[in-house]
C-alpha cells in the first residue's frame, strides 16, 4: 500500500451466525470493519485489542480499514492553504514596513501635515 492509498486489510468472510472479531491492534475510533459497504465501529476491549460485533451471516468480502486516511489529502490541502496565506500576509506586512520606512504609503501618496499660520494679531 502506498502513502496515498487508504489503509485497508482484506479479511476472509464467511459465518453461519453473528460473531465477534477481536483484532490485536490498539483501539482507535477511526478503524472500521467494512462488509458489503456497511461500516462497523470498533469497541474497546482492552488497551491493546479492539473488538467488532459482526451480525452479518453468510459469505462477504470484508475489509478492516482506517478511515482517518480518507481525509489526508483534505488535511494536506488545508495545511498548504494556511501556509500560503501566512506567506502572503508576511510579504504584505514586510512591503508595508518598507514603504513606511521610505516615507510612502501603499497608495503612493504622501500626506504631510501642513501647518496653518495665522497672520492676525
């Protein structure tokens, strides 16, 4: 499995009655037992195993999958957008600081305070 593929483990599936499946894997709520499109969430058994109650009877093609992997590209895109926005904001702040240091505003106009002198005495 590559890094961009969902993490899934195919399992043999045939049963004559509902059963429990114990997996020697640390409990995490994003693991799913998927059989014929139906997702079954894990139940914590002990700290080092997870259990799944499977009420499907007959033959089926199940997979044990970590569904958190489905969202990895969304998370990467969101992180990339945040990084890009930070770089743009930093560049704008640096440009403003440079223009202020040169005595210019962003619009290119310089506003000098004029002193009004009164000639009436």
